[in-house]
C-alpha cells in the first residue's frame, strides 16, 4: 500500500475499491490527509484517518524472513532432534532457542556472533516469535551454544539426510 499523497482521481478510485470490498451495509471509508490540509467534515466521521506527519514506527523489526525460518525449522522437525540433545541449563538458558537464533541469523543475514549480539537480534523478530528476550543473543551464550552443537554434527547429518528422503521421497546412493 502506498501511503503518500494522492490526487482526487486516485482517491476516488481507492474509495470505489474500498466500498466494493466492504461487505457491511454502511460503506467504511479510509482517509489520508497531509498535515497542511484540514480534514473535511464528511471525513471526520470515517472509520480510519491517518495523518502522515503523526505516523511513527516504533522498533521496526525484520519479520517475514524470521517467520519463514521458524516454519522451515518446524518442517524439518529440528525440534525433535535438538530438544533432547540440548535442553536447558541450570540457569534456565533454553539452548534450543539460542540455537534457533544462531541458525536463523546464519541463514537470513550471515555475520559474526558479535554482530548478532550487538545489532541483528534487536532488529529481528526472533525474540517475538520465540517468546524470548535479549538473553537469547547474549555474547557468551552464543559461543557456549556453538560448543554444545559441535558434538552432534554427525548425528545431525544423518537426521537431515533422513528428513530429506522423507520430505522428497529421495533415494540416496552410498
């Protein structure tokens, strides 16, 4: 959707589309007015008004790629593989979620763990999607998680090969 200024013919076209798609008896109107224009009296009673000068974004985050990653993680059933192997620490660190953050970062916007800790996690929706906070991306936690994962490398390769065969009916030659 374009939230810039529109001319009268564009406004009329938008209003026609809105009325055509609205299934209620009373048409629902959307109005966009720049700050220097007085809101017309017929528009003051409309359902939604947006003043572009007062429009603010608070903590915008990368959402789509993070959501797609979580869906991919679930399709691959990586929860089944990692949860029994990683579990939680005595301090309550959910290593499985930390690993999800690490893998998502490597897939979506690869870089150093330091960058993940300092920038990426705060600008991504991973915390929202996992129901976690900034502790998932604590610098030392990230490095400790990588140490825990290394011991399961061979088992992970076997697991992913099996998932690939299950998902795509693939046969593998040895």
